[in-house]
C-alpha cells in the first residue's frame, strides 16, 4: 500500500482509505480503485463549433446478429 504514495499524496491516500473503510472495503485493490476514480478527469462535451462538415456524417447502426448469437449460446 505504501507504493500508492508514489502516485498520490498522503492526503489523497488517507481520503481513499477512509472512503474504503466507510464502504467496508479493506483491500489495497479497493483503495487503488478509489484513488484512480478520484484522479479521472470528467469527459468534456464534444463541440461541433467550427466543424460544420462533421454535422453531415451519418454512422449506420451496426448489425449485432453475430453478437446476439454468441451471447445466446454462452448461458
């Protein structure tokens, strides 16, 4: 767990440990997940401003028949 201090501050690690304990997760993997989740930046919206040619792009709906067949037999 001390290796997490290579990527996070003591304050960040303490907060992640406190959150993990609050939800009953005691493993270092849970703490790592919490740290990584907190470090993720929210995804911004993709703006088409200045890119009017992209408004004309149409993407066809994919054919999921093969996928449905695979999942139907895996049960």
